């Protein structure tokens, strides 16, 4: 647990943290993918993890969510060890839009309904559950598309449906893994506006992102990763720092993404 | 032999009542309609088995197809064949009177678990491990049966290609049990299976044990293919998992609709297929699959027409409103 960064001290101090990583190492093989990661995400934060391809962003996200267990160090979710955390309804997860089954006939409403599954378990959705589903659809502006097959949606609409699923599960943490890859530019803007408004309502947002302009415009805090943390702090400081160049190992401007 | 063993155990008695009841109903239907194929008791059982297949195969197939796992059914059917051979072998050597379909279920379920564990260890379902399991199953089956052939004359064709006339009360009873288990488990875990099928990572994040639901899924698949093998045969059984589901996907808008449509298409294929094979003297499995493929082609055409018309009538958005569905699950 010898972290060179001073940040470690206040990491441990915070009991309220939504996500807490302390001295985390992880590798799929003997070579570590991420090394010595310590960070806290507190309730209501809008944080973004940025880094080049292969920098371990997605691995870090899996460690945070308990989908992977650290080789060294500790990962905690809502105060519990991440892999033991079992109240999945508190976390909304939105993947790259390409990841979910593309051909499957399923309506937007059926997708959003899944958000209620952690609440109903083996049972049926009650009238109250359906109301929550419909409210979530309304929040993301997808009510008119409720009975439309997901396959007929644009990338941006589809991602809204997934956000609605997270809202239907009444998640207080929203984790998005490069949500706007393959989404047209206008929809991207609207998508981030939606995230902003959800964050203002108190939902913690954690964004894994390669689109740096989106990050600097919307997130309050940036974690810059390339196997190790190169920067962790307010977005304004990140913009002025040289962390990006060091993390990416060059001095070019990366606003174009990868 | 087989029947006495199980009847003594009392396990099958209530199932025989169901078969008798069904047979009585079919005879009544024969009297009413005069359809020749309804006059024989073996056809009564074959139709019952067919109808059950028409429900359970697309039901499980829906969850497999949308995960690009369609071929796992084929692999498991071939291990089921090894299971049949084990049953025949054991019977010939020890004179136990165990139904070969029972050993087939057990062997196929073990193989299913094995495929799943390999995929968990390697983090992916891969063609190679599936191909190895498939050919091992089939090789084991043919080897055991060829050894067996000296002592006991066994018709392998019945297992390879399926046969309407060899559906015994025992094997029909086994199928009823499999049917009940499959319907029960899918009914109970439908939410979880849907979530895992549609979005595995999100399902895991939401707290579902993806591994366990995958294990359940492959075990159910093993049950379906062995159950359906009696009529469909080892070689064609996987088609029933895939073809009606693929057809339904062409014309369905929602998941619930696609489940329903795939069952309807499968039942259509089974009933038409059994009728054609009875009157035309062809092998039921082959005819059923041909009918299913024919229906699939029609579904593709219907789907294309639907999309074309849909694009014309709804240029952009807004025509689809909340009125269509209210509180259906």
C-alpha cells in the first residue's frame, strides 16, 4: 500500500464514497493492466476517466463494479467490497451501443423494464413498477418510442433507452463506458445535456470516455489513466496540466479522440 | 423391461394417466374428423411429443439464437447420441432396462456443463471447443453402438433421424417430465434469462450471477435436444431451436411477441410436418425441418414487406404511441 500520491490520504478518510479504490493492481496475466490505483468517487460527483486505447479504462471500470477482483489492494462499492456488493439496482450501466444484441426483437419499453428486474426478482412487474418505467421513458424523452423495436433506433436514441433503464432501476450511480461511440454528433450533445441534468438531480455519474471535448465540457473531475493515474482533479486544472500529453506519451492535441 | 422398472418405482404412473387421457382425446378427435393419422396410439404419442417440442424448442432457442449460440444445440444433440449409445450398451451388458433417452439426458447435461465450464475458463464460447465436444459425442456414440451391434441388433436410424412410430410410452413420459422442468424453470427465471441474453455485462452489474444463468441455459438446452431427438433425430434436432426463432425475429417487434410467434411457427411446422410425413411416408424430422424452413422464408418476405410498408407510412417518428401496450408483461 505504498502509494506515492498524496491523494491516498483523503481517499481513506471518506466513508461516504460511492466507489473507493485503494492501491489496486490488476492484470489478466502476469503483466499488470492497471497499477497502484487509488481514488474515491463521492455522491453527486460527475467524474470522467480518460486515457488512450489499452490504458486500462474498461478494466478499471470492471474493478470498480466488482466484475473483476483486484490482485492487490481493495475495491469498494457503496462501502462494501465490490465483489460482494449485491444491490445491483443502485448502479445503472450503459455500454458502448454496439455491445448489446443487435438483432434481437425487443421494444424500448421491454429494455427499460429490465431496470425493474433487480427489484422484482422472479416476480412480475406491478403497476407501480410500470409507472416507474414510464416515468423513466419520459425523463429521457423516449415516451413516443416506447413500443418501437430497439433495432430501429438511432445510436443516440438507443443510448437514451439504456439511460432510462438505469433510471427505472432507481440507480444513484450511473456508469457509462464510452457511451457515444458510433453516435451522431447532434445526438451526442443532447445525450450529454441529459447526463448533466441527471447529475444536477443528484445522480453520481462516472464516465469512461475517449472523447476529450465532451469530458472537459461536462465532467467536474477528470481521472487521466494510462495503467497508472496521471492526473486526478478538477477539470479546469486538467485542461491546463500536461497530464494528457504524459499519459498519451506524446505532445499532440487529442481532442479528436482515438 | 424399462416400463416395469419405472412403473414399480411409481414415478411414471401419473404420466401414463396423462398419456391415456391424451390418447382418449385423440381418439375422440379421430371420431369427429375421421383423420386417418389419429387412429393409432403411436401417433397419439408422436403428436403429443411434437406439440411439446413445438413449445420448448423455440422457447429455449430464443435465448440461444440472440446470443449467437445457435450451434450449441447441435453439439449437445451429438453428445445426446453418445448418451443413447451408453444406454443401449449398459442395457446389453447389464440388462438394466434403462431407457436410452434417460441416459442421453444425463450425458447431454454433463456435456452441457462441460462446454459451459470451458467457456467460463476461456471467457468465450468458442467454435473449437464446441466442435470437439460435438465430434467426441458422436464418435463415442458410433463406437459404442458398433461394439454393441454384435450382441444386440440396434437400429441406429431411429436415433439419428427420429421416428414417429418408435415413441414409446416410456420415452413420451420422459419428454413430459423434461417439458415440465423446462417450462417451469424458464417461467421462473424469464426475467433473468432475458437480461443475461440481451446485455450480459449490464445483467452482471445489476447483480445477476451470469454464470449460473448460463449454466441453467445450457442444461435446459440439453434437455430440449434430447427430448426432441425422438422425433427429430440427432442430426436435425438443432433446427427446431433455430429456424422458428429466426423466422419470428423477422416479423416481431417485441421480445414477448417473438417468443409467441416462434412457438406458433414451430407448432405449425410440427403439425404440418407430422401430417405430411404420415401421409407421404417420409421421415418426420426431415419434413418438419423443411416445413420450418419454408415458413422461415415466408417470414423473411413478410418482414421485408413490413419494413417497406412501415417506412412508407411512418416517415420519421411519432406515429407509434403509448396506446398499443398498457400493462402487459
